């Protein structure tokens, strides 16, 4: 094989690798029509929150950021999948969450566990939030 052909092949393989790594980027903020909560992922840190309206002293609308009462702990990441444990003791809600990155703008979360001692399963489809979207 000529050097030019090898160089082209290596360049294409490297580009495919870089695209694959970029496509597996969970980091950022995610929203869904299935919940009024947002999810922000930063490495192995997960925070879930919503915005609630209230009026300031001069009657202007303000938004408060209210965090979920739950706790989420990173377990593992393999390719385009992240697994966490999420729980809310007060609600007896204990689930394993499996996040699957569909592409750089879409992610699926499967919640599998118990709610008040009963089997619980749910799927939420997330879209990456862009500043200009909101």
C-alpha cells in the first residue's frame, strides 16, 4: 500500500474514532417533556432540578432553582451507557438508572427498581438543552 493511501485510511479511522467519542458525550443539561425536572451531567456528577416561579417584592416574576430531594450516584460507564443508583428515602424510591446516549442530542433513561416496596419501571427520553432553546 502506498503511503498516501495509508495516510488516508488512518485519517478516516481517526475521524471515525473522534466522532464516536464526541457522540458519547453525556455532559451537559438535558430536558424532557415527561417531567418538569432538568438533569445536568458533569463527568460522574448528576444533579436534578426544576425551576419554580415566584414574585419578587416589586411584583416581578423570579425563578427559583429547586433541587430534587433524591441522591444519584455514578456506578459505571461503558461506551454509550451510564449506570447510576438513584434514591429518595422519604418516598421509598430506589432505582437503578440506565442512561443510553442515542446521539449527541438525545438520551434515554430507564428507571428500574422499587417505589414503596412495589416494582417500578419507567423510561424517559431526554433532549440536550441548548441555551437558545429556553
